[in-house]
């Protein structure tokens, strides 16, 4: 939760009714983020600690803390595997 | 002239010295190569001048230089666009080289002696035109399109997924052919528009029987072993009102359309660009933006189609009935 995450540079995105459609240009992966994923995406346009992102989601959404943490970490893991974000421990 | 290469007088078939001006996908080609496209007056301004280089062995790798785009298929087939000094080369492996001189707006065609010389016309009308347009930021889909009641419906998909067959079924039922296999689209403030392309539908062997539904003089065999049907073409741009992704089914008994959510639709469309494998990020970004715009404006459907032959007589009517709510003003 103390790792710092930031969105990578080599992609193009567009907003679509609260969702995000994007393309990672280096590897050609297309992605689609739902509204919650889009909230996370907007938060990581600047480097942020994972804990900070978690706190923002808890404020914005009605969600159990453990569920929020689990789902957030899973999302960031997926984004990292797709080379969409940069993670610094 | 380099050793081993022959001047075009020795190239038979559809090469000839006389230049004619053709209009295809909204581009004007002043061409020595005979194209299957409407001829316009020779004094019309030209986008590209196409000349016949001659015969030359064409390798199965990209030419030396910076690869801007490459796509490979099974069996060693494929194509690549390479920047090589002052010009670019669109190479269809073991078949044909198109040397593109962007500043002079000129294309030279060199054919491998092992190839059927008529294939060059087909390639220029399809993959090469698509490459030129996409490099310029235009949207070109792997799609066929037909016009009905002044509006266009496009069938998109990879090779062998039924685009041409559906277009043929629609034309047999009275629709106008806009294009087969290569569809150029343009978005502006008035809508999304389809440009006229090929004047023939090229059917694979398993759908060749559809040609029997047209007058005999309209059907003929193509250089790539398909049955083609020459159809009177819609001559002007049509507004695109729906995009259909056909899903042929041998077990389905009726046509069923499922509308895609816009996000899902956009992701699907990105898989159906006419030429794929671009590495030029400028082109990739432009394609992303234009396909996203189209996916936001035009409804996209997956369509389960009962597949033949034989094909049910009801397919076309059922398809357009189900499209009606999306395509009505």
C-alpha cells in the first residue's frame, strides 16, 4: 500500500460516458475501464501512493474497506501487467 | 535498369502503357495499371500516379529500412510497409512491391514473375489503398457495405467471416453495393460517411453459388480463385447507420442481433482495421481517435446469421427489420 503508482506515457485514452477506453501503443493492448477504474485512472495521472488512492475510493464510494483494498490491488496488478502503469516500491 | 528486371512491355495481362484516371475510395489514381473502378475524365486532378515498373523477384521479408507496418499470416504470407530512403515500399510477400514516392505522389508497381500479374490491381484497390489512407489518418475498415433506402450498413470482420456473402445476399435482394472488403469512412459534423470502393463482390468457393442469383454476365472468376459478381455500384457517399459483425452459424435458425455497448463496440472496431500491424505511433494514435469517434456515433451489432448454402430467403429482410430501430431517423 506504500508503493507509488503512476500511469505510463505511451498510451492514448478517451472518456466515454464515465468509462475510459485506451490503447497502450507500445504493445497494442486495448483496455476498457469501468467508472471505478476510471476514477483510479484519473488519480494516477500523477504519482500517488496506493494508500492514497484507496483513501480516495473509500471517500467516493460505498464499499467495505477490505473489498476496496482487494479490488484496487487487483486492478493495479492488471494495469501493471499490461504495462499501463509504473509501480515504484 | 538493374540486371534481372525487365521493362513493363514484357508484362502481359492488365498492364498497359495507357494512363486512365480511376476513382476508388475517394482517391483518384491516374494509372497504367487497369483498375476495377469507375473511370473519370483524364483531366481530373489526381491523387496518385501509378506506373508499371516491371518484373522483379519479391522476397518474403520486408525490404531494408524502417518498418512502419507488418503483418504475417500462416504459410509465409503477409505484407509490410517499410520506409527506405526517399520512398516507401509496400511489399506483399513473394507477390508484389509497390514503391511509394510520397512527395511526388507516385507509385511504381513491381511484380514477382511467379505471381499472377492481375493480382497487382486487386492489391492496389484493397490493401495498398487502405495503407495510403490509413497513413494519412483516415479510417479504413475490413468491411463490405451496402446501401438501402439511401443509408449504408457495413459488415465488418476478419477474412472468411461472411462479409462478402452478406453483401451479396443484400444486393441480390435489391440493395446497392457500396464496397466489398475495403471500406473507407469519414466522420464530419453531418455524420459518418462511406466512400464507394470495389464494384464487385468476391465470393469464396463455399458461397460461390450465390452468384447464380445474379445475371450470368455479371459473374466471373478472379485471379485469386474466387467467384466475383460485378454489381451496379452506388456512385456517391452513403451515410453509415449501422455496423454489423456477422457471426455465421450452422445451427441457428434465425437472425439475431445483439447491440454492443459503446465501449465494447469501440474495442471490437479496433480489431477490424483494413491493414494491421502498424508500428508508426502517429498512425496508431490517429486510428484510435477516428475509430473511437465512429464507435461513439454508429451503433454496432453482433449478428448471428443462419449460414448456408443454402441461405434462407428471409435473412436480409430479418436483418434490416431488426436494424430498423437503430437506423431510423
